[in-house]
């Protein structure tokens, strides 16, 4: 337990790019949990779980569904969060240009999330922006 606390204090908290990356990965798991509730919470009677999930997905993404674009956005959101998290964790944010690009992309994603999703989920998407800002500010500070 002491090793975990030491790791959190010294490795993560002093590395804003790791915190931003892990926060985006956490958002991905949050959205995956939301998808599992959408797909599995109310199964279609007389169908197996897998058939019910496939049928639910077909109905969600069908052309006749008026909310189809929202579900497309909700399917793309975890992919973008995963890519941003991987970019932060890969060391791309070590340079000034990389940190600023990732920060701008993070803010754009958060703003888009506030437009198209519930505010509570959008707030979770916006949380990594704080760490992205710290990362961009730190690299700017190191260069001066």
C-alpha cells in the first residue's frame, strides 16, 4: 500500500501528461460502462443476450432512428478519448508543440461533449483539460 501511495505522489502527480492520459482512459471506461447499460439493461424478450444486444445496436444505428447521430457521437467519443490518452501517455506532450496541440484538442473535445452529451459526462471529458493545461504550461515554463 505504501508503494502505491509513493507511486501516486511522486510519479503521477508530478507528471501532468500521465495524469491527462490516465484521465482520458478513465473516461473511456466510463463511456464503456454507459454503453453496457444502454445495450444490456433492458434485453429484448425471447432473445439471447447476444442477439438482444445486436438487435439493440441495429435499432440505435438504423436510418429510421431520429437520435442516430447522437449514438454515432457516443460511439466515437471513447475512441477519441483513447487516442488522446495514448497520445499523452506516449510522450508526445513532452514538447511544447505537442503539449499545446493535445491541449487544444482536449478543449475542443470537451466543448463538443458539452454540446452533445449530458453535462455530467461532459464534465468528465473536460477533467483531463486541467492536466493538459498544466502540461502545456510546464513545457512553456521549462523553455523560458
